[in-house]
């Protein structure tokens, strides 16, 4: 356990075992473990909004599973195109390092989220509005993803120093990851679980596309 | 089968289109093997695209998925058949030395790049198809994905055309000056002597090769070393700084004249437009949820008008 926490600490500090590891699979496994464990932690905290009575622990479990699923699902969907485009741009030699860099950034996001979990719990104890709870969680995710981006840039620095083209591919990755991630987040709703609705994993009635809904909303604002 | 995928990987890495590998005036790839890979990758993307029809709210349309899986590879192969004759003829008109088989290999290789990118984006398309009910959104997403894949495929085509033209040059130059006399090594066995002679010829050509090298950006000395028929295994000269040329790298200050460059641009244009229109004729690929399944739809308007209309439909 201590060694795992030490490795998690290394993720935040940009330790060299992550990208320049002699055992890449072990490094990747540790990073994925980091994403799962810390993602579960924040998810569980996020799901406690409706309390812990009745069937509400189920919501805690669902929310806990959703955070690692969101991060890793988005990563896996974006991975094939990332690999092909990296190869096509002549960066195949650095592909392993680049992939570990993006996984490490996600491990960083999960770790930051887990560190913010006590704030979320404190907020839940002090405020009752569901809408505000959503906004608070959105703020936590924003902070975590900004930290993740910073970490990603740090891991990418040696790669960019080696070949400037990595900068373009880093941007491409961020765009694709965000594009998929937003829809993934939309699909996995509810993360928090309104106290007035029954506990469920997916919200069947609001199955849809985040972008279409946002585009319609924007259009309504413009047309009015 | 695995071997063919390895060949495609070689194209993607840019190994197949290094100047050294283009010495013989064509991209050395197995045409049939890569064609099979193209069909498989096209089918994978077709299935990803067809998941939208499979998850219709009223009833799943299995035929649409099957149709998409067949049509996607067909779209690319038909585009190839339509454009090949004119591309070859116009290329020959401007004096390029590409022979029909070389042109075919080049087109197959760039289709391979196109489909590798396309199918790698397949999981994202499938994910959005599963979670979205908006038909216009899926149409536009697919158009975007095809456009990205097409642009990368076409820029591969353009860069490889440039490289093929450049790769033709040193052979012409090299044949003119006779190799300077050089002390013959005592021939112990016949093959070794043959190798020695070949190496000496390569050495003689080396200054020219270096000149050629200077015209390329980022090309490592080892590229030219690989070009020589040396018996020794090729060692990157500066392994620390060795940067292999990517498949899409531009050759700077290349010695291509304006005519040839113009024709190359026309290739890209023709290939893109024909591809879009063939795609339009072969629709539906995705399947409008409000219409019954059909293999083909009646002729109507054109691709670009339809995309604009879809964009409009997204909001209304």
C-alpha cells in the first residue's frame, strides 16, 4: 500500500518511471490502478448526495464505478486514432511514452479528484440544493482536468523537445479526448443522483447527444 | 493475413516511402495484400457506421449494417477504378516515369493510409451512434471523420508523389559519371568481390547522394546508407539524433517543376471530388430513421448541397 501511494506521489511529480520505464507494462498497470482507485474514491463521495439510507448506497456504488469508467472508456475510444495518427506523423518510436503520458495525466486527474472529495462531502453537508451540488461537482471536475492538462504538458515536454510535432499531436489528443469525454459524461448521467428520483445506472429518458442539445440551446438564445 | 497488416504498418510508419525504398520507382507493397486489408478495414468502419441503424428506437435495421459494411470498401475501390486511368494518363503527359503498376501501388498505399485512419476513428463513431438519436449529427460526424481520413490519405499521396519524383533523380545522375578507379581487393571468393564492387559504386555515388540528401528535410544519413547495396547491416550514423522521415513529411526544396506540381494538385482535387460524389451515389450509409431500408436512394442533388442541408437540419 505504501509503495502504491509512493508511486501515486510520483505521478503527481512527473517521476521518470512513468515515461522512461524499463518495464512499461508495470508502469501502465500502476497508472491504471491509480485511475481506478482514486476515481472510485471521488465517485463514491459524489454519490452520497442523496444520503445513505434505503437503496441510496447503490447510488454511491454506481457513482463510484462511473468515474473510472468515464476516464478509461474515453481513453480507450480515443486510443486507436491516436496510435495511427502518431505513426503516420513519424512518431511511432515515441508512441509507448506518449501513451503512458496520457494515462499518467488521467491518473493525475483521478488523484486530484480524490483529494478534492472531502470538499465535496463538506459541501453536501452544508448545502441542500441539487442544482448547486451539480455545479460544485462541475467545478471540481474542471479543477481536476486543468491539473491533468498541466501534468500532461509536463510529461509531454521531453517528447516535444525531441520532436516539435508532438505538440500538434498533443493538441489533437486533447481535442479528441474532450470531444469523446463530454459525450461519455453525458451518457453516464446521473453522477450525483437527485434525491427525488429512483436510483438507476443510466437515465433512459434523457438518452441523447450533449452537442445537439447545446447547439439547440444556443440556437434558441440566438433566435430569440 | 497478419503479414499484410504488417505491410500496412510499414506504410504508416513511412518505411515503405523512404527515398531509399523508392529507388525502383514505385512503392514496394503487395497490391493484393493491401487491397485485402483495405476491404477489411472498410468493413470494420462500415459496421461502426451501421450501428446507428441497428439501434433505431422502433426496430433494428440489420440490413443497413450489412449494406454499410459492403459499401464502405466498395466506395474506395470504385473511386480508385474511376480515377486511375485519368491519373495515369495525365501523369504520363507531364513526363513522369511512373508506370501503371507504380501508379496503382501508390493509390493503393494511400487508400491504405486513408482506411487505417478511418477505421481507427471507428470506435468513436460507433460510440456516438449508440448514444445519439440525432440523425443530422451522425451524418455530420461521419462526414468529418471521412474528411479527416481523406485529407491524411491525400497528403500521403501528395508527399509520396513528390518523393517518387525525387527518387527518380539520383539514378539518372548516378549513371552518367563513371566510378573512379579504386584498388581492387584481393578477390577471395566471387560473391564478396561483387559486393565490393557494388559498394565502391555506391561510394562513388555518395557525394551525389549527399547532395540529394541536403534537399530533404529531416532525412537521416542512414536513409542513404540503406540505399547502397552494402553487405553490412545498416547502422544509423548518429543513432542518438536519428529521426526517421515520417510518411507525411514534406521534402523541402524538392526539384519538382511547376507542371508536375500542378498535376499532382489536380490528382488530389479529382480524387477528393470523385470520392465524395461516389459516396453520395452509394448512399444511404447510415440510414435515415424515418425512411425504410434501401440499398440505393434515387438520384438527387449532390454531396455538398446535402451536407449544407444536414447542417441546417441539426438546428431545426
